[in-house]
């Protein structure tokens, strides 16, 4: 398989950044994209809405269904899945991209922020997976090569990844544990469940608003590296490619892409490693 033409992708956090980049890569194949996000109206701090994303997707050659959804709300997610199936006939791929972040220590993490991270990262991943899986299993039975791809890191219990931002780490690892468990639970169904994580920091508008990060974007790669890696994963035969914690540059290397210069924000600048990779 070399194309996502005619496939339907349900992507959380698709208004901007990595989620939008994955959507646009699939759109160039002629895929259908269900754009899931909370940003229904312009936000002065974070550019992009579900509607602007839909316009970009359709300009790139795909079909888009923008839906304003809080993925913590299981009823809203279920309704969005029903709308997607009514519009496109099914769901072939789920991308769990939406995530909340607060790189703060225990005493500096308000419970409201704690609840947001666990609600979006863990609950949201579980809710979207649970809602989409019946349709993904039908896609498997129809030979449509279904995938769940979650943007979360390998599970590394080195204390260095916990000591500075324990709440965020647990929330992010919760996403990875969904991958670990669901890959085995649904292996016999023919639904691939994998994680993808970038080697380096990725330059997104969400990263830029984190205190202290706006001046470090030159050491990042562009979202397109993750999008191209995601596309390569989704081309793999689902029954033979499940339960993996992929790293973007390793996926591209396995596909024969070793010159990553074009993905750098500033070619030649030292790259900043992402979290959770020893």
C-alpha cells in the first residue's frame, strides 16, 4: 500500500501543528479527514481553527469534516464518530494527537492543570480509541488496513523523566500505556495500535507559547517530519505492525530517507532532543 486515497482519518488536535501536518500529508493522497479540535473561533495566541484546517485540507486534495469537540466528553466524541461515519462511510485510522502539557513540578502544578492533562491525554486517548474501535474492527474485516496511531513516547521509567514534571510524565505515559494494552487486546482483530514520538523538539505554535521556548525554535524540526513518519507507519500492514513505539527519524530511515536537512527549522543549528529519549 502506498496511498491513503479514500481512507478516513479521525484526528484529534488537528487544527494546527503536528495534527494538521498529518492531516495535510494524508489529504495529498486524497484521504478524508475528520478534523477534531476545540478551536472553533480564532485564538490570538494560537493560530488556526478547525475551519481553517479544513480549508487547507481541501486545498491539498482531501475532504474534510471539521467538528468542534472536547475529547474529554465521551458523549461528544461518540456523536462526532457517528457524524464521521455518516459522512464518509466508516473510519479507517485514528490519530490520537491532542495533548495538554505543563512542565511543572509537584508544588507548582495546580490541580486544574493536573486534571486537564489527565483528561485530555489519558481520558481523551481512551475515549477516542473506544469510540472508533468498532469501526476500525469493521475496517479490518473489510481489508482496509486500520490503524490507531498515538503521539506518545516510549515507556522509560528512568527517574530523570519524572523529577521535574511528574504530572505531565504520568499523563503522557498514560497515553503510551493505552498503546501497550490496546495493541495486544486488538491484535487478533487486525487493528494496528502504535505510538510515534519525535527525536527532537518540533516547532509548533503550542511549543512557542511555553515559557522560555520561543527563543529555541531554531533547534527544532518542522511538524512535517512527524507527518511523513506517520504516513509511512499507516502504510504498513496492520497485522504485522502493532505494539511499536516508533521514533520519527528511525521510521524514515527504514523507508530510505536519511537526509533530514529539509525538516530543520534552521539547517545546521544544533537540534534539541525531545523528552523521554535516553
